[in-house]
C-alpha cells in the first residue's frame, strides 16, 4: 500500500485518538500537503518539532493498528466485496451455479471477519 494511502487510512480509523495538536499538524502534512517549514511557522514550533511530531503520530497510529487490525480488516473486506461483485457479474452472464457457491463462501468470510 502506498505510504500516503496507508497514512490516510490509519488516520481515518485512529485519528480521533490523537490530541488536537497532533491531529492539526498531521492533517496539515498528510491531507493539506503543507511543508514542515510552513507548519512550523503556523504552529509556532520548530521544523524539527514538526518532523518529530509526525514521526510520533505515525508510530502511535501504527501501534493502534498492530493491536486492533481495523485497517487490515477493512482492506480485506473491501477486496472480498470486490470479488463478490465480480462473481455476481459473471453469474449474470453465465448463470453458473458454482459462482453462486463462491458468492456464498465470500459473503460468509466477510461475516466471519466482522
């Protein structure tokens, strides 16, 4: 997964667990594409402070993911739903009963993942 996409997903799932200051700086770097110098000036901290804060936020978010696996489950479910859609499309073309069994299997996997 691309680093920026991964950061976005981690933030989506766990960002509310950061402090307001951490969220503000992290959003400026990841979503607003501001440079550390711009953020440092805006926040009244050093450029090194911005780098340290981003590193700390990344570590915090990755630790939450290591414990809870919410992003991994989300990605897996999204892949399985895509496979269900593909199988359903193929079934509509062929009316293949084996496809229905694959769709049932995938939907069971999704249910067990939740």
